[in-house]
């Protein structure tokens, strides 16, 4: 068995679960998984060992997902659209308009965030990635991830409140 085959067998399931949490779409997660391991095979020489192999593969997956979101530019594909969810109750037409406007303001606020605030916020809020894992992706401390997430939230609240 080749070394890369062992890597695939060891990490394909956990990386797939990460991508599924990120995309919330099985087909997209499967497509991205293939892209992750293709890119990893092409660039295995760039793996420096400063993080775990799992973290490196997830970083490749996160970048592939963000690239796909930008490429498609379909807001339904990216979970940023789901920031403000519609309440379970029936909404009046006026409430629906207000809800749409709120979603638009939140989407714009998230998109205006600079890096790494945008990535940290999206990964933690929508992909349910733990702050500890985000810290590993960025090769930073968990405290850095917590502070970055908190600041991103505050920036969004401030922007939406204007």
C-alpha cells in the first residue's frame, strides 16, 4: 500500500465530515474531498509539518470551499445567507420584507469583514468548526481564535445596527 493511499484511508472520512459541516451539502462535500486529496497529492512537498496532516487537509478543503463560493456567486450555496433565519411562525408581507432586509444587511456585513475575521466567523458559525480547530488551521492559539470570532461578531453587529 502506498503512503498516499494510507493518508487517504486515514483522513478521507474526517476531512469529509469537516467539509460536510462546512458546506451542508453531500454532493459538494464529496466534490471538495476529491479536490482536497488531488491538491494534497500535487503539493505534498509543501507540507512542512508545522500542523497535523488533518489540519493541513482541512485548510486545503476550506480554501477550496471558499473558492467555490466565490466562483458560483450563488448566495444559496454559501451558508452566509443563513445568518438570519426566518421564524417558524407565518410572517406578514411587511415582516417578510424586514426579514429580507436584515438578511441582506447581515450578508453585506459578513462580506465586508477583513481576513481572518470573515473566515473565522463563517467556519465557527456555519460550519460548526470548533475554535480550537480554527486555531490549528491558522497555526495560532485558541485564545486568538476566540478573540477573532468575538471581534468579527462585534463588527457585524455594529455594521447591521447602523
